[in-house]
C-alpha cells in the first residue's frame, strides 16, 4: 500500500514538457560506484539511461529532463545526525549522480533518537563512515562516499550542491559566501527540538524550467476576433483554467492560420471561457476550430548570499496563524549559535538559567541588526521555549525539514519547481503540554545515556514511558507505511510493553524501491509487512512489531474484531485507496479510537487527524465525484489521448478478461444461464453471443489462428468501423442548424490501411495475438518476422459500409434508444452453445501495468495510438500511456517523508492526551510551489433531538441480553425506545437488512414482534452471526412525541 491520492479520489498528473537541456557546471567530478549494482540496475554515468522500472512513480512527478539533470549532479551533505541522514536518504532515493556524506563527529547516545542508520554498537564511531554503507544500499545508481576531514574551499568545488546541517554560523557564512561566488548551490538546514530552519541560495541566475509541475492546460476554441488585442473564446464545455501572464500557442486553427505553431504569446484572462492575445487585426479571418495549449516558460530568479540575506531576510510562511514567528526565530536561531560559541554546548534541557541567558543573547543579536531582520518586540516566552528544547533531536521534525531540504536539493539540481525564497522556519510547540505555564524539570529531561535522550530532552521520561506502552495499528506498509515505521522505531513507540501491528497484503515490486526505503532489490517479491517489520527491528531492536498480510475490510473482521480494536490506543492509515480509508474511518468512529490519516500525490501532501468526541471524521467531507468520459465520446468522437487510452483499456477488458470469464462461468456454474436470461434489455443476447464467440467461432487451434484473429480485429476497429462512421456522417455533413457536424469537440476521423511495414500495426498484432493465445492457455511468440509471414496468408473479409446502422451521437441519445431483444437469436444461441461439460482451458487476464514482458502495455499503446492516428490526435509514448491507462499515482520520497513527519507530531499530541481542538493541526503542502497551510481540525458537527446534543461519536448503548438471561425481542426493543428515550421507531435496519418499518405487512410484523433481535437479523440477512461478533449496529428512523421526524444516533446493541 503506497501513498495515496491527496484528495479523497485518484487524480492524474503528467510528465513535464520538454525544455532545453541544462548541463551541470563544468567542474563536475566523475565518481564510480563503490559497490556492484544488483537487480538489473546499471552503474550511473553521465549518459545513463533512466531506469523507468525503478524511477517510474518519481518520473511522473519530475519528468525525464529534470531526472537527467539530476543524474549529472554531485551533492555534498555535511552533518550525519538525524537531519543529515534524512536529507541524504531522500536525495539518494531521488537519483542524483553522487552523494558525499561528511561528518567529523562521532555517534553519541542523543543521535540515536533520530539517526536511523546508527546502532548502539556504533557509539564512538564516525557518523559519516558508519552511515555511508547503509545509505549506499538505497540506490545502486548513486555513488555514495564518506568524507571525514575539514571542509575546505578547494574541496567544495567538486560539487554542484552543498548542504550544511549541524554547522555553526561562522561556517555557514564563510562557506556560504564562497559557494555563492562560485555558482555552487547551497542549502542550510537545522533542527532544534521542536523548531526547524531552512535556507536556500541557488545563485544570482537560477533558471526554473517549470514553476509548479502541473500538466500544461489546453482548450478547444470556438472563436477568435480580429483586434489589436484579439479575444479568444473557448468552447463552453469546460473552463480554460489559464491565468493572466501564462503563455500559449495554437494548433489546428482554420482560417486564422498565422496563429498555428506561433511563438508562445502572453495572455490576459477576461473570463472563464475568454482571454486576449496579441494583435490579430492583420490576420486572416477566423473560420473555425483550433486548440490552444499552455507553454511552460523558463523563469530566472536571483538569490542573495547567506550573509546579505541574514540581514534582509525573505521568509516563506509555513503557518499563517504564526505570522510573527519567522522573524522571532530568525533572531532566536542566531542567539542559539551565539550561546553555543560562548559555552561550547547548547542550552541544557529545560534549564531556567540557560533560558534567561539565551533571551539576553537574543536581545543583543536583535539590537545589533540594522536591516529588516530587526524585530520590534521579542517574544520572550518563545525564545525561552527555544532554549528549553534546543538540545532535543526529534525524528518527526527531522523528517519534515529533511523532506523539504531534499526537495530543495532536487530543485537546485534540476530547475524543476520553485525554490524556497530564501528562509523557512517551522515549529511544533503545540506538542508541549496544553496547560499554560506547565514546565518540565531539568531532572525529567536530563540525558540518561539511552537511545531516546534526544526526545527525553524535549518531553521528559514520563512521556517516553507512555510511548513505549502504546498499542498501534498501522494499515499499509508502502511509502507512507515505511516512513511511519522508521519514525515509530526512533520515537520508541511500542518500545516497552506496547505493540505495533502492521498489515499489508502486497508484495514488494521494483518500482517500490524508489521511495519505500525499508526495502532492497533482494526483497522484491517478499511480503511488505514482514520485510518492513524486520528492517525497523534493526533500527531499534526494542520495538515490538508484528506483521500481518490481511486486507482490512468486512472479510477480516473476525481477525480485527471487538477485542482487537478495544485493545488499541490508535490507528494510522498508510493506504492508497479511498474505500479502505473510509472503512478504517468507520471502524475508528465505532470503537472511538484516534485515527491519523495522510496521503500524497506527487509534491502535494496532506495530514488529517481524527480525535474521538472532538473532530469530524475522515468520511465527514468528500470530494466531488471525478468527471467520467461520456460513452459516445469514447466510442465514436474522441478528441484527446486520454479518450483513446480509456478506449484501449476498455478493449483490453472486453477482449481478454470478460469473454473468458463469462465462458468459464457458463462451463462451470449451472445457474449462469438462468442469471444471464434475467439481465435487462439486449444484455442476454450480448453475453451469450460473446460466450458463443469464445467457445465456437473465435476459438483458435493454432498460433496462426491467434495472429489471424488479431489481424481481423485490427481491420474491424481501425478500418471498417471508421468507414461505417463516415458513411453515416460524411466529412461534409451539416447539423440541422447548418453547422458542420465534424467541428468543436468532434474530430473527423479517417480509416487506416494495414501494412506489415508499419511497426505500430505489427506491435498491435503481436501483442493482441499473444494475449488472445494466453486466454486459451496456448503458447505465443515474439517472432515478428514469423508473424509477418503468417499475415501473408490471412484472408481479411471485404467490408462495405451498410445503410440503416444506428450510431448514437450523444449519451442521451444512447439512453433513449430501446435496444430490442432478438428472441429468435436468443433461442438459436441456447441451442448452438456447446454443452457445459466440454473441456476448455480458458484464462481471464487481469491488467498489470508494471510487467514489461506481459504484452499488456504493448497492446494498450498500440491500440490507443492507432486510434489516435484515426482521429489525428498526437500519439503518446509508453511512459505517459502507462500513467493514464494504469491510473498511477505519481509519488516522490521527499513529500512522503515530510508528510509523515507531521503525522508523527500529531501522534505525540494524541499520546499525551491533548484535548483542545486548537492543539491539533491538519496540514496541506505542495513542495513544488512551495506552499504550506495548517488549520485546526473541523469540530464534529452537532445534531439535536429534544434538548440532547449529539455528534457522530455518540450512540445509544442497548444491552441485548436481559437480567433473566433472555434476549430482547423486537417488541421490547421498540418499547424500550418509547419509554426510555420518548422516541417512536418508524424504521429499523442493520446493514442493508430492513428489520422493521411502520408500513410492514401486518402478518410479517406479527411474526417478527416476538422474535429475539438476533434471530430477526439472521433471518432477514440470511447470514449467521460469527462468534467474534459482540455487538450489532442498528440504524434508526424516529419520530418524537409531536410526530416530527428526528435525526438520532445509531444503536450499539450488545449481544455478548
């Protein structure tokens, strides 16, 4: 289970438009891999081909051009404590050319609270040297070396990007000025307990090729005026979505042809369907048609060096509710450096004297400021808190800042996305005690030479003990799941008597390795949950973790039953689909357990926290449904590659999945015929016709038969059907209003002629014939020359378009047509079908996008691009076809890391028992822009009956078994509500079963009134109640005493 749709639905994002190559600076150094690549990964050189199998999901975020630029970049990361290793992990997974990890310090106890590649036996060893080989395993394409000497200016010239973590202010400024003068890009990252800092300097002439990573928009044109500022009007099917200042270009314009293929022109938006362009007064008159497409224009931006930016800082806000905070922390972090320089150590945890001293230093720093960095009034309480927690080292804060910093490194290497300009500050002070003035003591937070010292410094020992006792259920061990487990291990969650139960039914695939960082090439095909559990046990042997391979849902409720959920402290979702999320949300509401929900989509990420009796639940708000493509557009009038790809996917299902499935059911299920004949409309004939084709007319006896079938199917789809369509609607056809029929979104097609010298045509036949052979359990072949030879003898029937063939122009037209049932043909089919005893070896094929040897994507690409050629739609490559047809969710490690950091900060609040709505933070981010927004969760909406307020967390508790040991009857249940709650039940249901209603026939009611409730449930649902079921959920419709309909909570009816 990987990361997920950002909103509650799947959305598609695309690859970038091609921009000119952008070479890294000439002083790049060529480093060889220090270990042998495995699993088909080649060594990375300058001209390395991008391994699409590994980088697939990331390529959909960055695109090939940006990835190539990254593959030419050498990166230095200085400081291998928790933050440094997090940045290094993400950058290495991203696939730069080389990473050098630098540190002169040795591993200490406090590092172990967040440095996941240090073990207890590494204490006293150099942090960079120990981390190097563990980091190197992450990506065989990236050369990873360690460096333990002092950083000299000469040494820095080997790199395109330098990252400083855990460095002092003098070093930041001295090296910062040097790299600025040499055009080397700089990222400075720092975390101090609950506080984080990030600074970027990418030189005075940084070129950004794509500021937001969104797919370029396009729209169909209905009119262009001749004017000194020509106005373009788009078809009113959808809004154009452009913004003023965007650049566009034109294609397929009839009449005003001067615009076709013109240089990109800047636009000014006038309305949702209109915008103005350049002077069109001298152009030819516009006739019709045309497509306008957005063009991504490179943008130059200039950065100040760290010293000049320090005095005149530009801040990127992470939280609009903390508007004043960046300026305060800008001074505070400088004061920390001053304290460290003076004492050679950080302020001690929660030491009041050090807090006072830091405040004095901050005042000195502030009064020395000359530029805009000077703040009017220092927030004294904030500076003191900074002092109290500064020596802490928290895995979640490092994950968040480390994810952001690694994304900035990728921006510096690739020119893809807008960099942070130039300072970012972050804090999570809401994690501290909610009550005002509650402060921890020095003793509670003093170091104890244990692996959690960095965390104890911030939260004290009591909190650490609490974390160790937690019992948490993690659903999913994909990208988000791996990051969560790493943070759980570092934080000591379930490090005592507690337990983490992780479930995921998936196995590891090669494309997972790019962001699911607990897995290695040798783990491919193993179970995710077990592998992830074993990996984090290495990071922290004291974590108690159990791996399951179960899908969560009604089928596994005997495993995840009442006892299981009641024993939990909370649930974290790491899912990749909305249905499973909604299911877990319902379970958490029912058992009243906190739920941490998160998702990513490329560079976008979100976090939602669900707290019993406090917040709304995940299911309380939903996205609008995704727009589907009209059937008639797919069948006859495609105008975009998305339409031809969806058509190709439907072809795949309709040729290689449904027919063998139906035929198998006919052969094996005696009730299949009975069920089929009950289907509405013409469906019985269609289904039986398909079964007849599978078992009789199309059934192949040799490989040559399969080739002939594919060739004839090609003829039917790309020649005959198009000729029939043009026979019904000739190219010059007019509508009843006199407008051309083939205009606007309707593109006029042309038929294709098959040629054995056309690679696309042979691709189609080879893939189609192999898939067809597979459905019959026959051996296929990839011998193209052999296929061409067979094709010479294939007889293709001559086709003549017929009159009287009905083609539906719109979905409305399709719905209104009553497809009559051909009873004679139905009877014929019943007689002609072979007897079900016949021995057939049939196999339905499930679409699998990630296996390049199975012909699935070969068929989709050939099928879609041939149809695109029919309609003059520009074809697309295999990579983009896979994204759209496979409904792939683009993903990158940086976003996952940052999102999970925020999830774990919310977890800390839950473990401490925070109860104020304003203490919690739902978060949204888009690292490409960059943009961050935090808000307090929405409170659970309140409903009312009589004078009683209730929310989704409330319910009626009814004990089914009475004191005399007998179970309540329906009559007693209805009376109980009348007497206890003054509510008259008008309808009562359990799941999809209606147990009682006021309009029920008298005889049925009489029969049920005196039956026990569980007996009615089993009778109506026709299902036995499992032994694991302790309680049932009943939904009610009720009237109050005035006979008004009132909304009431559900009933939890306890039976055991």
